[in-house]
C-alpha cells in the first residue's frame, strides 16, 4: 500500500512572512553563486543558492500571471517502496512554491540539466512528483537552463524588472493607457511613445517605463520573442 506524504508546514508554506526551511548561509565567501534575493512578489525571504535559481526568480517576477511565491517554504516527507514491501522515508525541500492570480498553486525546482539525469534524481523524482500531484493536488515542475535561460525572453524580463516602479509615475501611466486605448493594435513602443508626447528627464523615457509596468501588471502583452527595442510590438491582454 502506498504511504501518504506530508509537508511541514502543512499548507506548503505559502503565506506572508514565510521563511526558507533550510538553513541560510550568510556571506558564504567560498561560493559566488549564493546571494540574497529581493522581489515584490516574494512573501518572505528570497535567497538563491545558484545563478539558475536567481534567473528563475526573474521570470517569476516578470510573469503577470503569478501573484506571489515563497522560497524553500516547506519540507516534503515522502516514501519510496522497497523490494521487501516496506517504505523508505525521504525528505525534499523545493526551490519555489507559487500562487497564480487565478489561485492555482504550483511547486517548481530549478535544476541543471546534468543533475536531472543522475541515478539519485531519477530514483527520487517520480515519487516526489506523485507526492505533490496525488497527495497535495499541486503540479511539481522541474525547469532546467534550457527553459529558464531561453533568450531573448530572460533578458527582456530582466529589463522589465529594472523598470518596475518604486515610486509610481501616475501621469505617464494614465497618458500611456489613453494612447493604447485610442490607437490600432498591435502597435510598437515607438508609436505609443510618439503619440503620448510626454517630456522625460535626460537619460530616461517615461512612456517606455510606463509600458514596462503595464506589462508587469498584466494590462498589455509585449513580444518577448525578439530583443526589446522601440520597434517591439505590444497589444492588449485578453481577459
């Protein structure tokens, strides 16, 4: 008989103030890939333990479908059947648990491709996936560098994050919305910027930043298949 898995905390740990259940090494000078992350969608501390995990956070932050996420927020206790009919207990801590805006929840791991082909992982992965899918009714998805670092999507998402408002430019947002509502779509960033006719400080384009924030909020879509430029296409997001 299959033994049922459990998580600690029992709610997958996706709550405000959630903290990683694994010990965080602070200022680890022996490894350049560790660091402290910060993101407006993280419900608690968001350290990263590899550059691949850091890049995954960029995609999560720029995806308007995702409402929030927590880093390493629970421990999964699951079981692997043995040849003699008993069950071997194992534990697993996932990289990310996220909540979509439509309230769906998913569990993600960022793993280097070579690691997903090891005997140890191939032995455990089916049981981890079954534990989440069957016992907790959530999908478990492993993403490798081929998906996370797909270009130019990743670079475009990094640009979107850099333009996220800290102090909102309401005038630019309102004017940019008005222009997008009044012109034929799809159109280009250049066309919206020209039609908006908003003065900007030297070294910045207020309409460009407004467009990035409208995309982050899910009001419009941007073409992520080519590197961002003034000729990048945008269109209204389907509801």
